[in-house]
C-alpha cells in the first residue's frame, strides 16, 4: 500500500511541485491589480495612498462584516466562514493595537467618536476566492495535492478624510497537516480553511501595521 502510494507520488511529483506555487488571482473586487507600491509579492500585495509615515494613526478601528465575493456564494458554509474570519481579524487587530486605539466590531458609537474628534479607520475585508480543494487527494496523496486555496482582499479607509489609506490582496494555500497524507485533519475542508484563515490574518495584520 505504502509502496504504491510512493510510486504514485513520484509520478505526480512534477504536477504537485507546480501546484505548490500559488499567487494572487485578480477577482475584480479591487479597481486595479497593478501598481502595488508598498508590497508586491506573489501572495501579498498592498497599495498605499502615500507614505505610512505621513499618515495619522487612528484612534478607533472598526472591523466590518466580511464580504463574500462573486462566484463563491454557494461554497458550503461560506457565511459561517465569513463570520469566523471577521472574528479572527478582530482578535488579531485587538491584540496588536489595543494599546494605541479602540478596536470594535460595531459602529453604534460612531457619532460619539466623531463628535469627540476621533480619527476612525474602517477595515473592510472580503473573501474573493475560496476553493476547498479535494479532501480525498489530501488524505490519500498529500504533498500539496488537493490543497485548499483562499484569497482575501480589502481596504483600510480613513472615514474623516474619506479616502482609502491602503488596499490589499493576500492569498494562502493549505494542504492539511501533515502534508504527507493519511491525516483525518487534513481531509477536513473546514480544518484547512480555518488554518489558512489563521495564516492570512496573521500575515495581513502584520503587513499593514505601518498604517495603523
């Protein structure tokens, strides 16, 4: 059994090696997918409206509901995933910036913050690509076969100035844990997607820190 699987992996290795590489897929959510002047990597792109040093820091950060991109509305559990992602973004931003800003999920006190002259940043995130991959391939083959692919896009908006501080795209590919197959966890779509969310949120919040 293991010998047959090893031979199959050797035969599929060129295909799996190509599949391990991943990059941003333009979805149409952002106005443009060119001229990312702050970060321009295969899996992370950030466009800035100016130098982060020249921008004022926010007093309040509102994490909005996660949007669901066109074409993935029928992915099983997509609304639950969107809710989970919003909570993960909020938790990460709160841990990172709670000493310098108020971080909230609600805008019920928005008028109060504005009347006090507080600078408010709005964080908008959308799931624009979500391919759960193949649980069978992840379990029986592994090594990246059947990996899930997820892409997030969004904007950080200064509500007082009514302008986008930065826009971003970040993607991740998760083949389960461990990648060598025969893992019940790796066979679970929800597990791979959740693991990708953790990676994406950590990468995103860390990368936009100069703007906050």
